[in-house]
C-alpha cells in the first residue's frame, strides 16, 4: 500500500510539471505573438497614419489622394522605423518617406529611375 501511494505522488508531481510547462509555453507564445503584432502591423499602421497627417498638415493633400505602394520595416537604418513608398495624385513622381519611431520624424524623398533624391515637399505636374 505504501508503494502505490508513492507512485501516485510521483504521477501528481509529473502532471504538475507538465501543466507548468504548458503554461510557460503558452505564455511564451503569447509574448512572441504580442511582440510581432506590435512591431509589424501596429507600427506599420501608425507610420501610415502619421504620413497622412504629415501630408495633410504640410501640403494640404487629402488621404484619398495618396496611394501607398508598400510599407517596409527599415532594418538597415539605426533609426528603427518604416519606409513608405507612395504616389500622390497630380504628381509625376514616386515618393519614399522614412519614418523613425525613436525620434518621431521623417526623412523625405522622391524616387526617379531607381534613385532616391532628398526633397521636403511634394512636386506636382504644374511645378
């Protein structure tokens, strides 16, 4: 009788360890998923909204006049931000703006024949 209760105690300890392991794994998965959602879709959305605010406030360009081509996380820069490639209605150029979350600012430019040129304003056809 003493031996069977000892076996039962070992099984309880093993089940407890197994539950603890699953809880730790679940917490780790939740943590990684939360980081991923914050770092990629959420920050990308924030950068996009900041672009709309910047262009509306600085240039008077409405959100519907901006066509975003792609948004990419900038791994090459120490600025830790996102690069947004976009076009503006009535502008012949493609634009590339780099938003930094660390310093909350933009590096602005336009793309011509694969080269990025610095520019702090949107150039329209009539200019």
